[in-house]
C-alpha cells in the first residue's frame, strides 16, 4: 500500500479552463513509455472514462455527519420515534443533496507505452473535484515529466496572453498615435464642456489704499489747535 507521499508523487492536477471542453476532458501524457521512459517505438493508447464530479462535497458530508451525530445523541438520551425519524431523514437528505449537486464528466486520456510493457498498462485512477481533474499515474517518473510538460504549456499560454513568467501583465496593446482624435467621453454623450473665461482679479476692501493722516500733522488736521 502506498503512503501519502507516494500518492502525491504520482498525482497530476489538471485545470478545467485548460483541458476541458464542456464536460469532456482531453488529456495527453508525454510521449514516453509509462514504465521505462523510453521514447522509441511508442504505441498510443486512449482510455475513456466517466467520472462523477461534485460541488462542495466536503461541506455537504460534514453538515450531514454533524446533524446525524446530534440526532444520534438526542436519540440516545431521549429515545423516541421522532428523533429516530429525524436521524434517518438527515442521512437520506444528505445523500440526496450530494447526488443532486453532482454531474458526470467524460475523460479521454492518451498514454504512451512500449511494446514490452503494453500488457501491463492500465487506465490511471481519475478524480474530479472543484472543476479540477486529478490523475494518479502508475509511476512517479511519468508524473514528474507530465508536471514539467504542464508547466511549459502554462508558460507559453501566459506569454501568448500577454503575461510574463512572473505573472505581471505586459503591454500587449500597441500605443496610440500622438494625433489620436478620438472623442472624449463628454463629446460621445453629446455634452461639450464649456470653455473657461479669464476674469480680471477682484479687488477686495482690504486691498484698497488708505489715506489716513499720521498723527501730529497740524497742517492737514482741522481739529488741531
């Protein structure tokens, strides 16, 4: 029996937006023998499997088990047909909800083999969860080569979409010419912004010159003795 580390070493994850068309997955493994890794005299073998996908299965199963445990405790403390009915109804409702929130997807996977290992070849185990496909390949070397292939494909796809390897957006669109006469949003909707008029500065009361006579000037002050 394989350990968790061995299972993770053989697992490959495919994204739905890259390898799924509708409800059909198209998976092609690297062109090398699944067991020995040779690239000579290869034979392609295609398998088609129907896999059931679920939407939030962990939440549904967790809620069902929690309610079941609660009604089971109540039935143990206060036995009655009502608590027993609620216990059974919870299990049935959880199973029905899990079935309703599921669907069937088709997986088409192509794997290459040498003539010597063709008889030992089997279809890999497949699991669909949260719009992602998990493929458990027979050898860790094939899983490593598949992950490297996926990494290169995703890098090329990112460059084609205008992103560099670091994930930042590149300037994919060409710069607009200097004499671009595209209308502004105000002109597009029939609104023209009025021109601003240059008004003369407004003089305030504090800015006017004062003509006060300095104190002590007897020639201009009529009240002086």
